[in-house]
C-alpha cells in the first residue's frame, strides 16, 4: 500500500499513467477468443487541434471502449487522422508564402513531398492532445487516410463504382471557391447575412410589344441569362409563355418559359434564369430543355468575366472581377433606361431596394462562393442511398436518439449526385486517364489504364478526391479491406459510431452507403448522435464571439478526469450541452472527495480487496452497502447499454459521493475503534466496495481511479484490465437495506429540522418517541450509537414536556424534539414567517410574469427557462419553510 498525498494533484498522475498504459500495450490486450467490440474514431484533420467538440466526442467513445475492455471483450478503438485536403494544402502553402515561395514554383510531386514532410514534423498535434484527454485508442495500429493500405482501398472503390456505372463525369453546378480555386462541399460553405441590394430590370419583349420585369441580387449574371421563368398559373404571363425577350447589353434572344419555381407572390412574378450560375436556375434550365453542356458560363476559376459560347458579352466586361462587372452592368442598364428605380416608403427613388442577403462564403478562404458550371466526378448517391434508408427503417442500424431517423430519411430520399472531385494537389489523385480525344480510362494504376487505352498516349486527371470520399471507407478500410484480413472478419461491422449530428450527411450516411455496397453489411450497429457544446449561456461557440472553450486549458486547471466527467454527466442523448466552468470545478471537487475517502480508508487499514465477489457480512450496515453496490452496478449496466451517458455518470456519482462517502464511511467510523470480527469484516467490505467504485468510475475518470487502485495495495493487474463488477442480485439483503434506509431517513429528517430551526450544531437533544412499532423499537436498539453520533439525539420513551417542540415523523413513529431553552422559539417563528412571506412574494411575482401572454413569446428562451427555474426554487423554499414552522406547532 502506497500512502496517498494529502492533496489530489491530477497533473502529477495523468502523464505518468497514460505513458504506462500505452507503453505496456494496455489499450489492446491480446484477447483473440473474446467477443469483439469495435469503435472507429471520427478521424480528426491532421492539421487540427483539440476543441471542445472533439473532447466530448472522444470522451464518450473512451467511456464505451474502456467499459467493453473491463467486460473482457476484444475491444478495438480504431484511431487515425484524415489527410484534410484543403486544410493541409492551405497550411503548407501558407508556410511557403512566408518564405516568399508559392506552390506553382514546384512540380506537383515536389509539392506533395513537402506536404508529407510537414505531416512528419507537425501532423501529430491532435493525436498528442487526445492522449492528454485519456483516449485509450489502438495507437499501435494508427491509420491515415493516405497511408498505403488505405489508398489501395480508395482506388479500388473508385474503379469499382465507375465500372458499375455508379461513378461518372458530368457537367453540373458546384460550390466553387475562387480563392482556393476548387469545388468545395456544402459543409465547407458558411452562410452570412450581408447588406445587399435587389435590382429590378425591364427586359424588352423581342416583338417590341412591351417589357417583362425581373429582379435580382446579382445583376452581373444577366450577361449569361438563358430564359425568363413565369409560373404556368400566373394569368398575367400565360400569353407570353413561349415568346422571347431581347437581353439588354448582350442582345441575346431568350425564351419565356413556364416553371413553378417562379412565385407569383414574389416581386413581379417573373424570374431571370442563369442556369450556369445559380443552383435553382440550373434545375429550371434542365426542365426547360437546356443541356448542361449548352448552358452559358460567364466566369473563370478566378470569378472573372470570360466570353460565353455565343460571343455576345461586350469586350469592356472581359477580365473584370464579378463585383466590378456588377457595377458596370448596373451603369449600362441605367443608361439604357431599363433599370427600374425603387421607391421607398417616403417616396424617394433609389437605384435598388436594400435587402439582407444570405451569402455563401468559403469557410477557409473567406471568399464569396460562386455556383460554377464545370466538369466534375460524381457518385450516383441516389442508388447507393436506398440500402442505407432500408437499414435504418428495418432496424439494422439503431439511431440514438431516434428523432434523427426522420432527418436521415428526408436527406437520403432527396439526395443529389455527390461531387467527389477537388482541384487540389494534396489528396488521392483520381485514377482516370485521358487520350488526345478526351476518352477516359479508369484503372487502379497507369499500366492498367494504358492497356485499356490500347497503348495510346494518355494523361492523368489532375484532380484529387474529396476527403469525405476516402473517409466514407473508414469502418472497413482501416481493418485491411480490400484484403480479407482476420481483423476485418472479426471487427466489421463496428458496434457503435459516436458522431456529432453536424456530419450526419457528410460522413455518417456516406459510410452507411459505402459499407452496405462493398461489405454487404451495415458499417456499425448503432449510430449515436450527440449535440453541440455551447457556452454557459447556451450560445454557440465561435472565435468571433470570443466564447470558445479550450479543453486543454480546462485540463490544465482541473484535470482530464474532471473535464471528462463533466461532459459525460451533461450529455443527454443529443441535447446541446451548456458548458459552465463551475461544473468542471464541481467534478474536480468530486475527484478530491474520492481521493480523501481513499485516504480515510488507508488510515483505517482498508486496502485492496482480495476477491471479486462480495465478502461475507453479518453487520446490517455492511450487508446494506453490498446491496447498494450491486444495485448501482445494475443501474449502471442498463444506462450504459442504453447509451445514457448522463444517467450513467449520475448513477456512479451519487453512489460514490452520497451512499459511500457521506453515509457508509460515517456509519462505520466507530467500528474501527474496536478490535474484533466486526471491524475485520468492515475493512474487507469497505475495501471491496471501494474497488467496485474504482472499476465503475474508471471509464469516466481513468487517471485518478488507476492511481488509487495501485495505492490501495499490490495488484496482479492494472485497473484498465480489471473485471467489471457482477450485478449479482443474490447479494441484495432486503432486511438490511430497509434498516439502514430507515436510519438514513431518520438522521436526515432530524438534521433537516435542526438546520431549518437554527438549532446550534453542538446542541444535544432528547427525542421523545410516540407510536413506535416493534420493528422501529428494535432498530432503535441496534442503531442507538449511530443515531446519537450522526443526529446528536438520544431517544426517550417517556412523554415530551410541554412547550415548543419540533416533530419528525418517520414511518409510523413520531420523534418529538423539545426546543425550550435551546432556541428562542418566538424569534424563530417570526424569522420563519418573514422568510415564508418573502419566498411567497417572489414566487407569486414570477408566476405572474410567466403567465403574462407576451413574456414566453417575446423573451429569450434562456430568460424564460431561468424564470421557470426561479419560480420552482421559490415555491419549494416556501413549502420547506412552512413545514419548518409547522414543526414548531
């Protein structure tokens, strides 16, 4: 037994124990014949640093994997990082720019080599930070989405999908980032509200019979307009459908088409259609019969004006930035007399109507995103989505919480083709080659492509694959696929995926699609979606608001165990977490409480238990704590099986703090002053219970529990490889439970009465007993010493003297506590009456406020929630004080 320090210092133990676990291979013990349990980490970007969302996500995973390991399962937590195409290329280019270099100064091969050098030097930041959190991943088999084995899987999937007709090249609109000069996913688009304008134009009908009014927030795109759409049921325009208008500036003749996209109630009811530069217009254009190949494109990769296929854009626009072109278009339309002025409410004319516009920006470049018509590679997501829809509908994938199933169905049932190509140098280069005529040859390597091309000269596609394409293969690509490995056979499908709901579509659904397609099985049996971690006021964290929380800072201040326990205790199946530093501090206090309890046990000869099953016990208090331990294990098993992290944490917290520390240790203190069988039994039981606490707490608080496990005695194995407690109902003794529960209720009621009535802590009272049955009398006889010490009362069978007294009722018995001469009864009654009046006044004011019709509608949700909480608190206070006054008679 190693004597524990007086003060719990998490920093001193965390690094030491983590290094020990990893060096000794504790995260992946050899268990070839054990039941498999598998989780794959959502691979963080190799450029990333640990943020509070990562901390939540990985804490939940670590709880499950440590629990499975304690259950004796072959627990595998697959770990690795994502190559993060855009982010990584930006980091390396930024470093080059600082040296006066740029990417294009190098060949593609040389630049990629520089990225690999960067990864070797700086790519391990987040994995080191995950270790600080206590993540017990299988680091010995760490993966990377561009390692050799994983790249082999990516190439095979691309080629197979192409050969199956499920992956193809097409001309469609994409989110184009002119800053990065690549297509990006919706996840990488950040929408901001920008003060903009809404211009109205009068397009002349080609036959000269009149005009049709259109409006737009992007007048520059009229240089590539291909139609005007009106609603087929809009009586104002039915006669114009099929006619043509002549565009100002370009002179292009374009048709008026019927399409329900045009809303008769919005603006003039007529909408200009630029299918090459607007996602809605693209669909309208296709319905109108325009082939994507024939849609006009007026911008280049830098978002500068280029000539359209018909050559009608005037020379003064060519080469202009899109926003400069906007100004020139407005000037020329105004000069041509087709700009319709906006008249404000005061009758003043303006060039355009002011509007707040939802504007898309690249989240990394900070540049306005341009819908751009370009040739890209696409996956037939609609076909791949069908088995993923069925898997959730049929229950093959359990979604927790179930409310997300509706979102899953809605998105997958309306899924669009998935653009998987990116115009970058860093990433999986697309395995496609082209001959001089543009014929494509898809193969896993150049030799195979050359054979397909009949030895013609071929050039490889310069694009790379979207990082989500490769990460969609994570559950099976990390296990050795396409090779049929033993690990793949044993650990696919995975058991649980822990994921933030914000990547449900970008990663989770795509893993389901690819897993079902290539493995013919779901990638995981359960999908658990957690919420966001918000600040203490419920606001979304952002750097611009300055309200972000650094998990490493919290670990430095309070320890990893306290942070982990906080996140688990607040994770309530998908609800957002309002993280308050005070909660982390509170759970640091919990760790200190456990530490001090272990020190108390040490000082009284209580050490490591020599057995897994409960020791034999005669004393009621020991039989009671054994039963309470078993009940806690039962409740914890159910909560963890249901993925109720908050309930799991609260279950073990309440048992440790209240049941074990506050009651059991207090109840057994007198026993250590005596020698004999009772003290020996109690030491064995207390040691066994403390061991069970350390095992149950270990998934949540691994560092302090491992430290205490070894400090309490010599162990044949580390706690991380201990045995999960058995919930053996045979160890539950109902009679002992009832007796100690009765004792706790009696002491608690007496303590509450003393506190409410301001009885001095040191005052010893006589409790006069009324109406007690035989069982109560027997319990009083057995528990006299404990009652006297914990409640500071002695029990008398005689009648109570006349005068003011407090009454405590427990079951059938009444305990009368005379207070004459102990407290000033008149002053105490006056104090209670005044306090009751104050609490009721506040309660009623809050009730009036809550019942006000406008309050709940107009006030912020957090203000309404606070008012409700305050009302409940004042109501409870008023009731408690009234009960105290009533005790005095």
